[in-house]
C-alpha cells in the first residue's frame, strides 16, 4: 500500500507500480552492461524494458490518462511526450545494438528521462487518480488492463521481438477508439 495515500489499494495502480519496479531492475542491469561496453546485453535489456513498458503504457495511455486529462492536461501531455521519446531511443535496439556511435549517450539520456518519468507518475497522476476517479472510471481503466492482458498473454511461439514493439503500439490487436484516433 502507498504509505502516503493508499492509492496502491487500487489493483491497476498496484500493477503499474510493480511494472515500474521491474523496469528499474532492468535499468540497473543495463547501466552495468553499458559501463562495461557489453552492447549486446544492453540491447537485450532495452528489449526487456520495452516488453514491460509496452502493455504498461497502453494501460496508462488508453486507460488512466484519458480519465485524468481534463484535470491535469499539461501533466498528461508531458507524460505522453516522455513515452514517445523513451520508446524511440530504446526501440532502436529492437534488433540488437544500433550502429549509431551516439546511441549509448542518447540511451543514457533516455534512462534519466525514464527515471524522472516514473517519479512524476508516482508523485503525480497515480496518487491524484485515487482522489479524482470514481469506481466507474476505475472499472473502465481496469477493463483496458484486462483487454491488454488478453492480447499480450504469451503464446508458445511468442517471440521476445514481438514484445519489443513500440510502447503505444503494443496492443494493435485491439480496436479501441483511442488507438484509432492516435493513428
Ligand atoms: Fe508512463
Ligand atoms: Fe508508468
């Protein structure tokens, strides 16, 4: 449970926190690999992070954020922009380390952004959502999570590559209005 406001009592928020923790663990491993110049391992860590962030971002962007945009438009706009920047840089490693010699530095910048982004959500939209949202809205958000889980449930032939899709495209098997609008 969140020690400040109890927002982790909400199952969806609990999952989002847990995924942040998973990402932080992968980032720690990635930084160690990067410091040693092991770029193949760095690329693998990027793919693992993207595998977590893909469905995570769908829940945020199609579930939680639309419910909070009216009250916190600038905050939500900034969080969406962070997603695009993070997925762009990490996604460059979807097929292994990219050739761009500047990529490791850009990756480090993206990891700083990712850490800041997680703190912004955990200090901002997550606790605010518990106060702002009624049970009907939580039901809608949790339906996005359930729909997303159905899509991302690993099949025997599911490859890590499939999980490394851009965050906002991770559930293209769905046809929500939000996704169609986003293009
Ligand atoms: Fe996010
Ligand atoms: Fe998040």
